C-alpha cells in the first residue's frame, strides 16, 4: 500500500512551494522594477549630458548622435515644418517644447539661453504638460526629464534642438531612449506566477478539506440510507487513519450486534421447547384459574424474548432503503386496521390557503386553496416504518379510545402523526418512556414490555429524524419525523 503524506508534511510542502513562488515572483517584480529604474536613470543622465553638449559643443553622450541640419533645411526647421524634413518616419507627429533655465528664465532678454526642442515620432504625440517639469529645475534637469519620459514609451523619436541662435541640430538616441533599449518587463509574469501558486495551494487545501467533508457526509447518511461494509477515501495520512478506525469500529459494532441477535435468537429457540412442555403440563392442571395464570406467564415470557429480538433486529438495519410513497404506506396501514374494525381513521391534512388582496373591482381579502402536490415520496425502509407506525397506533389504542393518523410534509421532512383520545398521560410523561423497558403507571392493566417506543425511536433515527410527543386537541399526539433530503 502506498504511504500517503500527512497534513503536516503536505503543509511543509505547500509552505515551501509558496515561499519559492513568492521569492520567484518578487525577484521578477523587483528585478524588472530595478531594471526599469536603471533604464530611465540612464536616459535622464543622457539628457543632462546632452544639454551640456548642445550648450558647449562637447562630445555627445554615449548612444546619442548629434548631426547638424542641412543648411537648406534650416528655414523649414525655424518655421516649424519638421515633418517636411528628410529621413523622418511617416506619419510624423511633432511635439514642440521650449526649455528655459529656472534662474535665467526671467532674464532671457539679458543673456538667458533658450533651448527649443522638437520631438518627431511616427506613432506618438507627447503631452507637453508631462514633458516639461515644474518650476525650480535647471535647464539640464528639464532636458533630462524629457529624455527620461521618452525612454518610458516604446517609440524611436528623432529630436531637433536649437540652443539660442545656434543652428538646428538633429539628435538620435535610439540606443538610450528607443524601444529596443527598454529592458524586458517581467512584472506581469511574476504576478501570474504568484496568482497561480495561490490558486494551486488553495485548490490543494480545498481538495483536502473536501475529502474530509465528503467522508463525514457519507457517515452521516449511513444510518439513514445504509452504507458499505467498509469505507475507502483518497487523501492525506490522517484521513486514512480515520477511515481505518471507522471501518474497525463498524466491524466491531456489526459483530457485537450479530452476537447479540444470535444469543437472543438462541435463547428464543431454546425456550421454545421448555415453553411447549410447560403448556402441555399446564393443560393437566385441573384448576382452571391456575392454568390460565400459567399460560399467561408463558406467553409473557416468550413475548418479551421476541420483543427484545425485534429491537435488536431493528438496530441491525438489514433492510435496504428504497424510494417509496409514504402516503400509500400510511393509507395501507390505516386500511388494515379498519378492515379489522379497529377505531383508526386517516386525517386528511388541512388545505393550504393563499390569501390575495382586494382589487378595484372587489374589496376585501380572498383565500384560495392550493392544489394537492400528490404523494409524499421518501427514501426509507418500508418494513421498519410500517412496524414503527403500527407500534404507535397500538399504543394509541391501548391508552386511548381511538387513533387518528395524519401525514404532513415539506421539502425537507415528513411527519407521521398519531393522536389518541381519552388518555390520562401528558406529553412530558411520555418523553421518559422512550428508554427500553420503561412503562407508565398503568403498566399492570395494559399488555406490553416497554420496547414499543424504543423501537419507534430507533427506526426514526435510522431515517434521520426522531420521535416526539405533544398535547393535541383530543389527547397525546406522537410525531414520527423522517428526513426527505
């Protein structure tokens, strides 16, 4: 047999897997973020250095090329017709900005230098408000901010710059702020890995919890609908241990009940021969009153053994449950008693009424009876239910003058009611008589062995319900509840 992992071991595996998945997702996320910050930082530094190159004529930063615009194209550039210049992407979207140093912007007429910049792109029109930062920054910082923003978009723009009255310069920096210079962004992959890891761990946890839940539900249905001789379940080692313990308990319980039934059956069989001899010898007694007492004691002795055997057999639950019409069962039992001229009647349930409000054509409320929904179908053991119902009816006839039988049902439970008439008992007193061999104060005048209500309770519990008593309009009403779900 393959050894399964325990919940502790599975928990360590899941925690380790979650840690690794989180570490990988974090490495991808923060690594991509650091790479992007580095890329944008390099573009910013290149923009600051580019300003110095334009202002002082020094060498261009690494990855950036500066070439003068041809003399015949200088006028077009001055007029803003950058889209007409040669060797530009088509279509050409032009964004023009002006960069002034924060210190000398107010003194432009007294020597302040203005950088005019045109950005030509084939797929983007940049927002000026985002390109030019706020006040308080120097002109190199502003140009660095521009190139940093250019690096944040996947595009390969061409820049045209003019420092003061100097000629226009063509600037290309695809290796710095172009689309191919951008690092790979693995943040979405990291987020996907984290979500997949969480989904996998949650699925495993939910699956383990569902296996325990399904086994618990199977055990809960066992008493009502029966079950296999032994259970099996796929899951962690703890579930295997629980299943093995339950199977061992069920086997021991079956053996215990079987031994009890065997002993009682043997006692009943062994008492048959001496009881028969006692009956034969009792017929030799000339005193008729004494002979009748002997016969009554023998009947009582054999009846008690048969009652105990019946109770034990009801606990064994040998009868397989099947879908039956509870309505037909109740009607047939009542008809059998009526055929024997016993005072048993079937009480029809009161019709359900649906109240409707008045309309403009008729005032007041009206009640409409809802149609009957047909027979009550349940999954039950018909022989056991019939025995339980007959016990309730017999008790009602013993302790009262008649028995009224009814059936109520909804979507979850069905209730068989048996109400007697003229009994002196109260519902609170009968609750204590459910235990085995418990009888009421009038036990001497009524035949019985104190197991009738115990058998009914066992049958009710086998069907997921119970037995209760309430004070009815005519006497005590017994309510046998059966689960339908």
